[in-house]
C-alpha cells in the first residue's frame, strides 16, 4: 500500500539531531537545561504568555494545573464532553467530579451559554478546550470565572499560534488568557516533540509553586538561581519536565514554526475552498470560525449529516487509499463516566462524536488533490437508496 | 576550567540519532511504537521481568504503582528516608502517609529488621530502594509482605543489571522480585534517555490495568491487539508513556549495555582497590556489598567519619578541579515532611545524609587516576588541628 495517504505523518525539520548533539556537548540531557529554557522563553516572548514550563505531555500540564488549583475531592470542574480523556483524568486524579457541558451547535467548542447553569458551590474551575485550535468565547468564560471566583484552564493542546480577539478589540494568543493554559507537542500537533507539552502560568501568584511542583516538589530552581542556599523537599510534585533530548527536538521545530504554519494553512484553505460547494450539496457542514477566532490549521474537519454518512465517507476514502478518521467519543457516555454523569443530554456533543470526520493534514501532505477528487465521487444516499 | 572533571557526563553511543530517523521512517514519534516495544521486550527477556512499560520517568512509574496498589487517603507506605523525593511523592499524591524506616548501619539501604515494627493496620506497601544498585534483603522483605498482605514496589531506579541471590540459592535480577519495580533512565544512570523510566509488573493480576492507566485510562492497547472492537475511556490514567524519540535513544543504549557496564565496573574496581587502604587510615567507610548482592557500578561512594570531613574532601577536590557531591537529605527532616514524620530518630539515615560522598563515575571518565591521587593528598585533622 505504497500509495496510501496516511492521516498523519510527523515532520522533522532536519535540525533536531544537530541540537541533540549540542545538548550533549553542553553536557546535559536531563530536564531544565539550555534548550528547555530557550523554548520557554520563545513562547513567553512570541505569544505574551506568562511563565512557561515544558512538560512531558499536555496531560502532565493539566495535572500540574489541577495541583495548582488545589482541587480537592468533591470539587467540581466544568469542561466539554467532546474532548480527550486527559482533560478529565487530570482533575479526577485529584478527586474532582467532572461536570460536562454541551458543545456549541455550530462547532465543537464548549457552549459558553450553557456553563452558568452548571456552576454550584463546589465548582472550582472551567476548562475550555480550543478545539481544532479555534478559540472558545473567552470573554464570556472569563466573566463567569470572575463572577463566581473560578479558575480557568485553557486546554490549548491544539491551539498553538492561534488567537482570540476580545470585546476590547485586543487580539490575544490562545493560552495567554486563562489563569493557566496547557499545550501539546504530540506528534499529531502542528509543532511536535513526539510526546510533549507545556504549562503556561498566567496568574503570577502561582509561578513559584508551579516551578516547585515541576521539579518534584523541591526548590531546586530557586537554588540554581541563588535565591536559597540549599534545596530540599518543600511540597508535593512530580517529574513533569521533559529531557533536553525532547527540548532540543522542539527547538528545531520552533525555528520552523512560521514555515510549518504557512504550509498547513495553505493545505487547509485548499480543502476549504474546493470542498465548500460539494459539502453544501451533500448536507455536510464545513468548519465554522467565529469572528473572534483565527485559524491555526490544526485540523480540517467535516460535519457529516449522520454517523452513517461519515462511515460511508471513511469507507470510500479507505478504498481509495486515504486514511480519514473520526475524533472523540463523548466522555459523558464512556464506560468510565456514564454512571457518574449527571448533566443530562448533550446532543451537540453526541452529534460531533457521531458525525465529525477529519481529513489528512500535515506538513508533507502531497495527495490533497487526490483526497478532494476522491471525496467528490461520493454520492449522497448512494448506499441507502439500494 | 577545561581541566574540570565533572561529576557526571551523559554518554551517547552514536546510534541514538540513527534509530530516531528509523522511527521517523516508520512514521511514528509518539509513544508505544516499535522502539518502545523493542526496549520492553529486551528487559522482559534479559532480566526475567514481568510485563514492562516504559515511562517518562521513574517518578511516573512510581505513580503508576501507587495507582495500581489502589492507595487511598490515610494508607501507610513504608520506605527509607534516605531516598529521592519521588519515592515518597508518588504515594503522597494518592493521599498516603509515608512511614520512614532507618537505613542499615553498614550501607544506605532500608534496614530490613526495622520494618516490621512500623507495620500497622493501615500499611499497604513497602518500597525498598536498592541504593547504588545494591540489593536490599528481599527475602526478609517479601516474607513480611506475605505475612501482612502488603505490596512490595522495588524502587530500582539505580539498579539496572544488578542481582540478588535468595536463600533458595537462585540469583534474580533486581526488579523481578517485588509485585512492581521501577527503573530510571535519567542522565545520571548507567543506561540513559535523558529523562525516562520503566514500570515492571511482576504480579500478573495487574498487567491489564497497568496498560490502561499507561494509555491515559483507555483500552487502546487491547484495541490495537484486536481484543476489543473499539476503544474508549474505562479508567483513570495519565500520559505515562515516553515518545519513540526517547525509546529510540534508549534502544541504542541497550545495545551497548554490556560495554557500558564493563567500563563502569572497571572504574568502580579501580576506585575500590586503590582507595581501600587510604580510607581505612582516615576513618572513611568503603561501599559494603552484602553477600547476596551484586555490584552494577552505579555509584562509587565513601562514607566519611563526619560531615566536616566530607566537606573538607569536597572542598579539596573542588580546588583540584574535581566535582564530588553528597547525595540525599533525610526526607523525614525535610521542610515538607518533618512535621508529618512520626517514626522517631533515624540515625543511620542522618549519617548518610551528612557524610556520604560520591565520586565521579561515568563511561567516558578519564581522570580517575587524578581523582585518586588528589584524594590521597588529604590529611585527616589537617584543618581541625590548626
């Protein structure tokens, strides 16, 4: 199957191993070395983020945010059901009850108007997930957080290099708005390090503790800055920091961020312009971008009119050697959480779970014309009409 | 300071980047790919370990073991105080109370005869740490665990390629004896991947759940083996698995394991034979190997007769361009745990904390003759006699 167009293909710029050998020359391959610092500073400067800390995964960054919010057993955390399991697990590990909100009708992000009704005295945090790198309505969410004294953790796993323009007219990078934000550099993301992630601490009250928790509960970072004369165990923590091997790899990717983004956006636009009319004829929804959001070309998705149609399209593309895939299963219906879910029906979530289809999208994607051509051979009702 | 002999220097065999590009060709840089499986099988076959799962760190492996033991708030876990913070933090994150036992008088491992008195109705697990890769008395510890129905998690962070010969005369690899065992591939270890670790599941009852927790609480692994027809969220979990970038790196190291071990053991023996007489003259203790234990040459340490003597030796070596360092601070005296510690005085722990000195030991170490020569210029009481 040499002609198969895979759904994803990780891209290396070629300089990753060069920087790995640089790290070796510096004499440090464990975490928090030169390349870790370089990456963190890059993000802080380019996107106006607060303190950045690289982590082994976005999951780890979410777990750090749960520790920093001091989530206690019984505390409630509101998030969309249409998300990756880690968004929920990170808080469940601290004993939280997850309260799932429905997605918007026009796109998979949390419906900002469905949140307030879910807030109780036990609510401690809201976790908006910027699905496909498209901004949630952060003005409404931050206003709710302020009114009720809640933390906001932006799950920006997919949202690198994407922006939100607020009611004040200011354009802010996703990840710079909530008290915390978490990013992923998993191989499926725009910028990668195989597995990898980052925590952004925008609320300065938590900078110090974040660093301690990151360094296994020790004040090692303060020690190396000369702020304390010895370091020791002062808090809980874990080994959240990735090695310099991972950070050196990531640094090479960051050097090519603009190139990578330009190419991905070109692919995305090609899909969008060449599929719009066809989609309309077949009852298929196209990606919707609210006016406050930018597009970072992380995912190109279609919203089929039914699960059956999606399966037909996946099957048709598979026959022609193209891997197209669905995405999240509704977390509130999962074997693990369906008995714990108390939030009623979430029809939009279920619809995306059943009918959202993702097309291949990556830097080195070459078969995009083929994919579009093959898709257009699809005839609505061709199978049900038999 | 070009002539400085550093305490540690990470070693690359040269094939790490070759395997990284192989992983890229295979098309997968995220976790649980070819190189992850290859490393895991290597360990299972070579050392007779149960199921092996690579993790992002030994800390992560310890956290997995705490989840698998189902540690609940108030449960007690017995471990040495002379260990790294992660040994304790992993269980504290699940709500455990840590009960610290003293070290042996002749070496830093947990004193197997001090454990039983610490067992209560809330005790759930014992965590022996094989300090410097030297085996704890596993017969006694496993017998206690059986009598009281406890889990044993071997903290084998430093113990790769080291063995224990039981009362039955059978020689077993460290990490193959407890219900679980955890390893580290941090850059300071014999075999490295910058940061990195592994969980060994010797108790087969936990194989399935371990895999689920490792894969973020999903049954993804069973799905890819064709055991279930779709995968979803079935349990808590985290992103414990490292990327193929890390696993490819580790694989190159494993190919050179025998070479690395031979070289490290030669360094260790040179220190031992050439320093023994001198140490005896200065009241300095040499590493002690119980008859049931082998030596994996992870650490070469000296036990000075006092903290003052250790500081003098560190100072003398630093003047001559050699980095020698102390090791753990007693966890029961840490700012974080001293108020929670209820186990009384731990004099041996305190002695190692105060007087143990580690000398440089790594594959590419070249200045070992210099280090020995410089050490021997030390005159006992030279400073106190003034």
